[in-house]
């Protein structure tokens, strides 16, 4: 079963793919992608990559809520378990 | 008084060599690298022939900086890296540097691969597709990488795109929009769809030499049966001759003039009259007489009708005396890149004073011309003419004069 921690790891991995200078960054749940240097297009890219990895499809409007990667992981976790 | 435009740098990647030193050596040795195309997205129940690049070796291209960059963008960055260092463009104000990229629809293979990957789930398409499908992504990628802040745009002229980019870059310098302008012929990244299309229209060979790729590319030879594709990319730097040039520059040649004309024709067929007009305009703007041209780098794709038409235009323009060889016989046809790669080959031959051999030119369709055949020829070029023609009736000719 996919845990919230698994999802967080996935977000971190895709973030490092899109924003290479974060290769050695120690992520924590309160990290905000914008403050880490991810542009709006980078963030859209990361969110799509995570959805593809999780085989999820979430309306874009629902993705505006989360304020950090911990909240983003919680949203994906809730969607998986609601499905 | 027309501005004296100088070429201050040349950069190239090709199947037979990357960087001008290796490229020049391979050109003069008459090397080639034809075989069945192998890059993913190039074949589908097919055995198309051509020549592909080896792994790109430009020193400053970091793996990280290339994420999401198409093959065309990576090749562009490699040749820009070469000209940037040679022309010392770090010493020029970024706002005074321009970039004109020749080519349109150049990333076809990557688009096909991406569309196939997402065919069942288009909702997972990467958001960056909205930018990267445009050829102008090459401009964005290159200007960001090199800090270019003058005008940067693409120009499309089918197989004449490379020479058209040079004509536009020259116009930008003459109009004083910029002090330095880079003209780049983009790597045309064909998918199997374009290969099927070129075969269907009769432009791409080879039926005759399907089992002998080494023999299949033979522009101007009696047994030619169409062009072979070849991946390549090249760039040159154009700037006005300055009273105090940047230290270390060694200009290659002057761009004396050029002609760009249309045939009022939507089709792929060439026109003697259109090609002759482009040549005449190039000679007139240069103040040259035809008989002064002592080296000619023709378009010569290997097309049955195109090559014969071009030779007719050359002969009736009074250019019989000039040496000529065929760069495409070694590299294949780079389409959007071809004009620029062949100008690069011309400038490099001018520099070394030697003309490269032509491959497979066993029985020229006209024996009366001054061909460089199987062996290279020592020759100090004074005045060179380069020709590129494209589908939709696009004809270009450029005149290059030695500085020595």
C-alpha cells in the first residue's frame, strides 16, 4: 500500500529531476516548491509527473490548495484512498 | 558604401566529425558515415538510409543544463558553444548579440515519440510541451544558456533555411540592430513520417543502393536516385569589419552579397530561371563577374531533376570555370541545416586552401564542369559562391571573398 511517506519521496524525486540544483537538498514537509526555486511551469511539471507515477488524474483546480510538499503529499494520499 | 561583413567564427557538428578541426580533417579525407538510420522514431517497417551524429561532445554542455532539450536544441548549443568561444562573444554587450536560427518544424521525431508515449493518456502530457513543440524553444534554450539579449528568432526556408538565416543575420548587422549576429542552421530531426513523405514524393533515395549505403549518396552522378538524410548543425558569426577588432579574432572571409528569390511556385520542382536569378542577384550585389568565381559549393541533393536543373543554372550563369564539389556526398542532406553546414565547409576549405573530394561522383551528369572528384585538390579560393534551394520555390545564393 502506498503511504504518505512514499508519496513524499516521489514528490522529492521528481522535483530533483525537474530542478537539478536540488540534487543534494534535504527535503522536509514544510518545503515550498516556489521557495526552492521551482518556477510555475516546473511546479506544473512536477505535479503531472507525480500523478502519472501514481496513475492519478486530479482536476487542476484542486491542486491550488496545498501550501507545501507535505500538504501536497496529503492531497495525493487522500485521492488514492478515495478512489 | 555597403558594410564589410566578416565571418569571425565557425562551428559545426556532423556525422563525420564534431568541431571544425575534426570536421575539416574528415571533409578533406572524403569520409562518410551512411547506414540504416537507427535513432528511435526513424524507422517503422522501413529501412531508411542516412547518417546520424555520434554522442555530442561539446565541453561546456552539462548534463543538468540539457534536461528537456531536444536533439536539435542540444546540437544548436554545441555549435554555439564553439562559435561563442572562437568569436569571444563574452566580450560583446549581450544586447548587441543576435541569433537567427534557420529551420522550421525541426523537432519532428521528438514530437512523434512524445505523442506516441502519451497517446493513451494525454492528460499526463508534460506542461513544457506547450513551449517545446515550437521551434522557438531552440531560441529560448540558446539565449538562456549563452545570455543573448538581442533579437533571436527562427526563419523557415525549407532546405534553404541555413542560407536564409545568414541573409537575415547579415540584414540585422547592416541595419545596426546588433553588432554581432549568429546564424545557425538547425538540426532537422526527421521522424519516419517525413522519411515516408520524402520517399513518396521521390526526393529521398535509395532504391538502387538499398544494400550498399556507402554508394547510395551520389549527387550529380548519373546513377543518383535521391537524397540521403544526414543529421548536422552549424553556425557562423557575422559582424562588421571593425577598426579595432577584438583581440585574437581571425576572420574567415567577407560576405560580399547574396540573392534570395522565389519562383511563385508551391511545388517541390526546381526552376532554372529562379536559380539563375538568385545567382545573378548575388553576383550583382557583390560587384562580381561570374567568371571571377573560382569555387562553387552547389546545393546538389542527389535529386534526379534537382541536380540537372542546378547544373543548367550554373552553366548558363557563366560559372563553368569554377571548381565545384559536393559536400552532401559526404554528409547527406541536413535540410534546414544544409545551407549553413555547406557555408561552414566552404569557409573551412578557404582557410586551409584545399577542396574536399566528392564521393561516388563516378560519372558526372556533366563532364564539362570543373569537378573535384575522388581526391582533394589544393586551391586558394578567392571568390566562392554557395547555393541552397528549397521546396516551395525558394532559391538562395551567397558570395564569399577571401581576406588574404
